[in-house]
């Protein structure tokens, strides 16, 4: 868009050009999945979400809900390719995020750390193939989507609710299946947080997690963020992090939050005993029986999405 505008409005007649006939198709969000369908001759439904940094997780939720809810109306659709990509590594993106003071001035992403000062912009892509199955098709150690939650804050364009209520409600909806169907006395949960390394965002999300799990000895909760290592790929981040959740359940290895050296006391002082934030110096831990993985994605405009994966 920027290139087309610069060329069209240029005062230099040698640079001024007509708008390309490909301009409109190139800026449409649905052209990413459309090209996938064209290249591979796919002819099922195309669903395209655009919900800021919640897009990746919401895209997987959309595919999951389509398979779940359209069993009778669209039974021939048994698989959905889901995910998201984003490539916004441009000076105008950096300038925009810098103006809202979201970027790290040190160039290091430090989720939950005392010295955190914002995120590091990255580019990325995460994709999954979802398959509709029934209980008779399940095999040991299969990894399944078992819950999802979508909410909005109705509060502010860029800031989350200080008490984390929007994120809490999204996680609570996503955990409904677990609450209603899992009667075990001890359950291990891994949470890949949205955690963009901003002061208000990280604290708000931790408050939401505490509100849902804090003090409930049924749950042992391990908290981490991939953004310390991978940066923030905006709309793609949730899809990338859902892939991390999948691998965590598959391997039983929980990787710590990179660059997290000293947990902010404002966070540490409110953590109950059953919730642990993994620091870099502690290294990876092996928890063979991780039962569920939650992926949180929260975006500008107050959009919140949460997906729950289970190791069956």
C-alpha cells in the first residue's frame, strides 16, 4: 500500500506510475488463504479473521468451531488448514508502534521481567491441519483441541483491562470442557502467555491467570512466553504459539521465557504457590504428564482469544 501510494503521488514524473491492477487483490486479507486454495486446488470454505494480535489464535478457533458446529450441514469437510502469517517488518510499522510506546528501546523482549520495556517486532507464520474425529478414532497421546474462548474488553484501543477480566473470561470459556469433564484431583497446565513485555499487558494477563487458577490446588500451572525468544509477529503470533503449545504437549518439555532474569516484584508478590513462571536461568523442565496447554492472544481493540489443547 505504501509503495503504491508513494508511486502514485510522487512529484517525480519518472517515479509516478499507474496503480497496478494487482493492487486491490494484494491488500485483501483473504488472499493469503485464497492463494493456498488456488495453488493446491482446495475448494472448501475460506474464513479470514483480522483481529490484531489475536488473529492467529482466532483463526485456529474459527477452523475448530467450523468442524465442530458444521458436522451435519457440511459433513464432507473433515479437515481445515488453519493458522496465520504476518510480515510487517517495515519502517512505517516500527514508527507506528514506537509512537504508542509499545516497542523495546533496548531491542530485547523480556516478558514478565523487572526491566522489560516493550516488545521486539518480528515476522512469522504458524500453520496446523485440524481433523474432525470422534472418540472411537482417538489414539493414546493424540493432541486435540478441546476448548476455545473469545471475548472483548470494551475498554480501550490499546490498553487491556487493568484487572485482566477480558483475558480471564476468554480463558474461563476455553476451560469449560476441562471443568465439566476432567475429574482428576491433580492436573498440570502449561500456559503460553500473550505477554508482550509491556508493563500493563503482562500484569493484566497474570492477574487473569491468578483469577482463574490461583489457589485451586487441583491445578499446577506453568507459565511462559515464547516472545522472549521469537519476538512479536503480530497477527501470526498466536498461530506460532499454538504450534509451541502442541510441541510442548507432544514432548513434555516446557521451555522457559527467554530473557526473563528477574520477575517483576509486582507480579511475583501476587503469585500463588500453584502457579510458576519459568525464568531463563532455571532452564527447560521435563513434565511428562502435561495435561493441557492454553494459548492466550490479546490484541489492540480489546480482543481476547484463548485456545486449549489436550494430550489425550
